[in-house]
C-alpha cells in the first residue's frame, strides 16, 4: 500500500513552488513526519514531511521543477516493498479551488511566479488577455481606470496581469502602460574565453527572483524619496546597560535596540498616519493598526517577518517576537503567514557595518526606516564639543502619499523618543 506525498497548501496568494531538493532517495527508510523534500516559493522555503513511515517510493517531480498545491510528488510505500512505483497520476494534479484562485493580490504579497507547472498546457504570453482572465480586482481596476490589461506585461502566473501591475500602470497614466514588446531585456555581453571558464552560473531561487523583481517594481511604481536625520543613542544605551541583565532574567530574552525602535516608530506612525498608509487605485488606505515588518537577512535572501499589533506589545513583547522570528529564519521555518500584512518596515544595516543607506520601500507600504551603525562623533552640547554615540536614520517614503513635512516630522518623532526613552514607557 502506498501513501501519496502531496504539495501542501502554500498560503494566501501563493499558487506554485519549486522543488529545492529531496532529502531522501527512492528506497530510503523514512519516519512519519520526517522532512523529505524542500519546496521554495516566492516568499519562503518550507519542508514537506513524510505522511507515513516506510520507504520512499518513486519520486515523480525532480529538483528544480515547478508544482502547484495538491500536486503529487511521490509516495511512501511499506518497508520492504522495494521502492514500488506510485500509482499513475498526473504529475501536476492541482485542486479546483487552487486553480480557480485569482492571482491578482496586492503587490506586496502577490503571486509572481515565473513558470507554469510543467504538465499544464503552455499558454502564449504574447497573446492578449481579457481582464476577466486575470481576476475580479484587475477587471474592476480596468473598468475604473481605462487601462487595458492586455497591453501590460503581466508578472503573475502564466503571464496573468496582477493588481500590482494595474496599479503601476495607473500611476503612470493609461497612455503610459508599457506594451509587452516595449520591455526588452538587454543581453549579457559574453565573457572572454579565459574568464568564462572560471565563472559559475547558478539559477536564482524563487525567493531571490521575487526580491529582485519586487525591489525594482517598488522603484518603478512609487515616487520614492529618502530623508535623513541622526539620533544620539546615549540614553537608550545607558538604559540598556543598566537593565539588560534584569530584563533577560525576567523575560527570558535579550534587551536589544529593535524593541526601542519599533515602539518609537509606532508612536511616530500614530502622529503621521500617512506613513502607515498605502495607495489603492485612486484611494489612500489609512491603516489604523500597526504591523511592523522587521527585515532579517538569511543565507537565502532578505525576509521580512511582521510583528503584528506592535502598539499593543511592550518592549519585552516585541523583543520576544523578534527573537522568535530570528530563530525561525535561521532554521528556515518562517511561514508565509509570518510575513504577511505589514504596514511599515524597519531594516537595520548597522549590524553589517553600514554608516548610511537609502532603503527601498517594501511595496505597497509607504515608508521604511533604515537603521545604521552607532559610532562616536563630535557633537555640540551646551556649547561644548562632546563625543556621543550617534546613529544616522533614513526614512524612504512614497512621495505620492507622504509629503516632505510629514516625512521629516516622522523622523523627528522617532529621534525624540529614542533620545528620551522614558517617553516610550510613558507613551508620550
């Protein structure tokens, strides 16, 4: 008797994955719930566990191939069955509800897979697509804006036009919608023979492809601008030095800087709500909740888990959440749900030594705060030059929503809170 190994539900707006690698070979013994294959989506890497104990039977989908939720990957057979073949089934069996799900989620969390599953009929990406083929949100935007979806180079699965594609075209105006033929890719110049022999070509992972595409989309879509300020970290560092041992003893987690910065940003977002908003067509959506994304670097790329309702958490609660996300990121256990719904993002280049940077927006969010390394610099205090631990702050923002005055006010609020951290405790 064989037990099927199926692709699990991948999460909201994710309709395909790539086989990263199989941990076992046909005939290997496996235990129930033991990880047997790694899947890469455009958001996370996840493991599929064995549905039963026994031997791994025939592997139906090889490394690098694309699959959909519900697809048959292989089977577990009874021990001693000699790796019997799994029952004949299509390699890409997707449930109806997965096939019918629209692929036009918002740009920040939309599905942007490049390749259709191998067994699905190939669809010409050059052929025009009606709005109805791309989902109800695209059809609605097409009716309201006059932008023809068939004129766009869809970034969704099978060339479908997504909501993000429509918003980008609408921001440029209907007449500026790029035709498919108008977006050529410049060919890479060939390397010299001696150099080519020393090069290594590695296919980008789904996650890296998505990071690259979304960062470029953010630059193309938003009117992005960055404003800077600096903050004297003396007070936060003194408080941290005084209480870090007692904090860790009581709360079971270390007292870092991110808890202070998250609380400071939440207070500033309440004062400047435009930084916590996003554009949806011709509307501005103000978020009356504060889900703060914390950018985390991993060996597979940058991921942004979200501290939900950060305004309801203490500094200790925020630090616990971040520590938990850090461990899950290192172990490759972050889920898609961990990274959805953010309204604002914080990224800390300072841990890598960055002195100053201009972070790119995490679309469709309208603001991202960049932290940097702390270094002693001469500053004037009460008419005297003193060495103080200073950090440059950078706020990149969407100028379509956030005015310069609002951006500067936001950074000043963050600066004020960090230079007098009692304000964070007293919610001032």
